[in-house]
C-alpha cells in the first residue's frame, strides 16, 4: 500500500472519529490561524485571543505583516510572552510566504 493510500485511510478514520474539532484560537483564515498557533506557545488561548485582534487589525495577511517591523509586532504581542522570538518568527514566516511562495493574502493557500 502506498503512503498516499495509507494517509487517505487515516484521514477517513480521523474524520469519522473527530467530525468537527473546535479551534479555540480566533482566526478568519489559515494565515491568521498560523500566526495564532505560533503565539500560543507557552501562552493561553485566551491571551492569544486578546492580543490577535490588534495585530490582525494592522496586518492580517503575509504581505502586510512582512511590512511591519519586528519591534512593532513585538509591542503588540508582548503579553503572550517570548515576544522577541515570536515577533521575529511571525515576520520571518510572513517574508517566506511572500518571497518564496508568492503568497500575499490568505486566499493564496489551498
């Protein structure tokens, strides 16, 4: 059996076992979920949900986020802890999505 066939079987089993898994992090698309997950390391989901509205008001796409300075991102996400590393990671991942994969907005994901 090929890996892809096994993966398909596993996905079917997971879909049957967990038909609707709630995501406690507030998000509007896959990019904002990615950023929220990054922020959730060593932080509560509640705190992440308090911080992300302000961040996503400034930049809710990889292109917009990549234009923000690391310091600007840090000032917003500081309450989540590990701010210097997380702000760098958010900016870097946004730059990678834009520059390497040419993804400027969340609809670019599939």
